[in-house]
């Protein structure tokens, strides 16, 4: 399975999203995978894109 991270990531420390959008993981601990719904991934993406 492939994992994606933000194109804005300048370091290895980030949250990665699995290619099928069914899980996330911390790039510092890739062996720990958290299953997540696609609805939750969409919400996380909206939250991350919001202006600060």
C-alpha cells in the first residue's frame, strides 16, 4: 500500500495518509497505523487547508 504526505512537508516529521484513504500514520513511527474513515480524512484535509 502506498502512503502520501503533503507536498509542503520539508522534513520527515508529518502525518501520512494511506493511498486508499482508510488509514493515517505518523512518519516517525510508520509501524503504528490508525484506521480512519474517508469522511474523517476529508475533515482532516479541510481542517489542514483552512487559513491560520
